[in-house]
C-alpha cells in the first residue's frame, strides 16, 4: 500500500497550552474533544531487568489487569485476583509463557510508575468527516511533568494533516521518535538504577596483571553485594544464587592469579572470602532441592507421596531456619566490616611485590591458559574405569576454572574463536556438572535417612536408588564427553591461540 | 481476502444500505475492510461523509490497482477504508467494452489488495452489463437484496437464468429479504414461497424501517445513531450469517 505519513508526537513548549492549541485548530477544523482519561501505570520487572532488556514492558493499569507490551505493542492482558510475584502465579496465556521464558526463577517487582492523563480529540472537515485524530498526553512520573501532542494522519487526508501540523508548529518543540510507554519511562527518568547496565570494566591487554586483578575483583565483589538486600528479604532464590556466583568468581580469580597480588594480602583475602562463602552453602543446597521438587515427585511411583511430603516439610522448615541465619549474618556488622575490609584492600594501588605483578595481562593469561589446559589434558588421559568419582570432580573443577579464566578476559581474545571454545567447554561442563549433581543429591538425601521414620526412609531409598542408577549412566556420558573434548585439534587450537607467540618473558612464575 | 458484491439489477432495493452497514460490522469484527463505491451516484460514499476526488479518474480504474490506491480514504471507523465513487464511473460499461479480457479485469485489479485487506465490499450500480459481468467473476459472494414482492421474484429468476446462461457458479449468489413489511400479507407469502423455492436465502431479513432511512440525515451506519433498534440488530445478524459463509 502507498505509504501513509507516520503519526507524529511533539512535546509542548508550555505544558499548559493544550487549550490554546485546540483553539488555533478550530480556525480550520471542527474539533471534538473527549473527556480526559487518567490512568496510573505500574511497571514491573525482575532484578535483572530481563523484560526491559528484551524490549518488553509489564504493566498494571486498572486494579487487576496486567498488560504485556513488546516493542511498545500490547501483546497480552491478564486479569489476576491474587497478588503475583512469579510467572507461575499468572493464568495460562501468552503473558505467562513470555514471563516464564524471560524471568525464569526471578520474582517480578514493581520498578516504576507513570501517571498519564490522556485527552483525545478529533478534527473534522466541513462535511463533518474525521480527517485527523489527535491527543494530548500529560505524564507525571519520576521527577517531572511533561505534556505531548500527538497527531495521527488518516489515509486520504494528507492535506488536512499537513495543515494541522502547520497550525500547531508554533506551540511545540521538535517532534520525538518512538513515542510510547518506553519513551515516557525514559524521558521522565522513572527507571531504577538496576535498569542501567553496570559499567563495563575495561582491561587493556598491556595493563599490569596486578592492577587488572584488583579492578576486576572489586567489580565482582560489588556485583555480588548488589544481591544482599534481595537475599535478606528472600525475594527469590536467584539473589542468593547470583550472590554466590559472584563470590565464586572472585575466589576463582584470586586463586588463578594469586601470584599477581602481595603474598600476605592474598592469603588473608582468600581466607576471608572462603569464610563468607561458606555461610550460604547449606541454604543454597536446600533451595536447589526445593526447586527440583517436581522432578523428584515424578521419579517415584504412587504410594511414596507421604514420605515425600514428610521430607519436604522437613526441608522447608530447615530452609526457613537457614534463611533466617543467613539473613542475620548478612545484615550483621561483622559481615559488613569483613566485606569492606576486603574491598578496601583490593581497591588500593598495586604494590608490584611479586615478580608477576607488573607483567602485561594478555601474556600472563595466555600462558596460564595453556598451562591449565595441559594439566587438564594429562588429568583426562589418566581417566579409566578404575578412576574414582572424586577424580572426575577434580576435572570438573578444572573445567570451571578454565572457563572462568577465559570469561574474565574474554575481551582480550578474538571474539569468534573464543566463543566457539567457550561453547565447547560449556558442553563438557554441563555433562560433568550433572554427574556432580547426582553425587551431591545422593549425599544430601542420605543425610535425611532416619530409620524411625519409615515412610520418609522409603521415599529416600527410592530416590537414592534412582539417582545412583543415573549416576552410573552419567559417568559413562562424562567419560565420553571428555574424549570428545580433548582432541588433537583442541590441543593444536590451544597452542595456536595461547602458546605460539614468544612469551615476552612472562617468567616461569605463573 | 474475500470479495462481496452487493448487487441487484434493480435500484432502490437496499444495496447501498446493506453495503454500508455490512462494511461497518465487518470492520468492527476486526476484518480489514475496503468498501468500493462503484455506483456513480456515490450514495455509500455520502453515508461515510467521504467526498470523491476532483480528478476524472474513472478511465484509469481498470488499469492497475495502484491507480485505485491513491483514492483510498480512511472512514471514521477503525479497519474500514473507502474508495468513493466518481461521476466518471458512469462510463465504466463503455470503458470495459473497449478492453481486452474485460471479464477478469476487476478480479485482477482487486487481487492487488490481497495483502492489505481481509474483505472488499462492492456497492454496485443497478444494471446487467459488462461491469456486472466482471463483478460476478471478481466476487466470492454476490449478495442480492430482494424486496418480497411478485415483481422482485421475476427479476430474481432472471438473474438466476443469467448466471446459468453464462455458467457462473450459482452458489455465488446469496440473497436476503430487504425492506420487509411483515404486516403485509403479500410480503409474508412471497418470503415463504421464495425461501422454499430457492435455497439461496439467508435467514435474516432486513425490516422496512425509518431508522434505515435516517442514515441519510445522520450520514452514518445505523449502529452509530440507532444502536438498540431492530433494524440495527438485523444488520448485525445479517453480518454474522455472512461472516460464517466467508469462513467456510
Ligand atoms: N430497510 C429499509 N427500510 C427503509 N428504507 C430503506 C431500507 N433500505 C433502504 N432504504 C431506503 O431506500 C432508499 C434506497 O435504498 P438504497 O440502499 O440506496 O438502495 P439501492 O442501493 O439498492 O439503490 C434509500 O433512501 C434508503 O434510505
Ligand atoms: Mg445504491
């Protein structure tokens, strides 16, 4: 179809001049003005802003209606009577399935609100035919009040539209693009800080390694710290998970590059961080088990429900206790002090005490990557049927470290190749991770065995037997995955990517 | 995209009233609808307050659909656009007689709208001519309003014969009783008789109603100014029946 000029929106020069604009339009048109409609839009998103980042807006306008917008187009509306916090609280539909995909285990939280007053009007010609549609949108949100005028052309009435645009020109500023809820949220500064992407730390390949490690460690600790409030209020289980991932990363970084920092400092830091991380182990185990509830229920045939119910009751009450303990700890002064001492130590200027400290990042990391790869290669070659599960776990941990090491410095490497490599590593890691999970789950469940509780023990025995079977199968898959990973090509790739260049005397100290 | 032609050899039977109200309900039901006013008198354009362009563009009508695009006007209702009639449309017949493949001209032109519209409604002038032939070929449904009188029955018979003669599929003809005055025994009897003889009649009948006449005064479909009146209900029901036909 031949193109229609697009709808235009302008900010008014003076917020209160909408009446004057209508009067000036009345010289050429008959105007029909509808009574103004007020609506309060409450916007929701999860802590990671998954909706915002994928161009979705979840908003509640009338008391019980949730609306989901994609690229500013309304795609679904769902009524809810009960309060909602997770995707599974919504009834079946597009909105629910989108939220499921985008927010997963994250809770949906109110993030911003807009108060809109919209006054629609029609412009008619002398035949009383509508020739232009228009509206004023007054918005109160965040820090300011703005008023916008929108004019929408109608097919076949281009001249009338142009005429109207001409008339209002003197009362408006330059027209804006992409007018809609998203635009309004941005222009009123209504979004919380979390919606802005965290500042990316930039590591230059020639930066001294000590400096780089410090900068990165501080950023990682701060990133982990962002989750503390959410863990304490127990909003969703992802806060704790992300908190722990943050700590795991710092600890990994410090372990991998321990020789880049002063000896006494690194020892103290690692001890401190290990204590902190240990405080949340139990809670995370309980969370994982509760999240897997459905899967466990499906594993057992009918007749085991009572035992499972008993088990879950037990775990739920343990979780409550454990959660309170963690919350108390994280809110305590002892914790706050501990963290700020670590942060302060890391934030200091580099001291260059070790031989490695002043070496350039890229060279150090390359060398380290190659070294770790070779170590893993020989570990994996030693694996056979007699190898203990423990040794497989060791290799899993090595894989994790290798992946972290690459991910920490991913920007220093050629993008395509490094991502391909990461994908390969991830594949093996998933297989090894599943293997580990079965072991952990068996240990976890075994701890609940209690022969005075017959039903409970029956259910536990059932689950453990099944998990054990899966463990055996997974061991075979794991060994196969290792063989697939450690090919001759992979070794060549590592040598090519991280070895070839003469190591500019990084030294043997890594 | 489907094409419905509101057609009758006779004038004043309610073709335009039907086109306007059916187009209105179709658009309201969510179908992207285009009403093309083929009658040079321009009555349906008038009901939608749309003036024809000043250009004598009738000559270009059958050339390409791009020529029609320029003349599309948005109605006051969502999903409903209109191509208003022009006085130059009265030459359509002689225009067509000079064209090759004239029977399929209209069909080919309308195909161009396939992407943009779900439904095209043609408000036709009363005649049997080259134009009506191309209308029959272009339409999925030829919707014929019939006033239930003896004379109408003969006209209707003629139309059926014409279809038979030219081997147009008769199933394209769908009819309904228009301007029905149920207190008149002649109307009642004719409706009964014709419904039995022909299987082409829809169940809904459109009553003779002052509210329909008032469309001229309000320049709008009946629903806009006589929402709860029987005549309005009748058009809404008529549309529902047609919508079902379109779907199947
Ligand atoms: N059901 C009806 N009841 C009363 N008047 C009607 C009805 N349908 C149409 N009319 C009026 O009859 C006249 C002719 O109707 P119209 O729809 O223009 O017929 P056509 O298009 O077949 O010539 C118009 O004045 C119209 O208002
Ligand atoms: Mg007519």
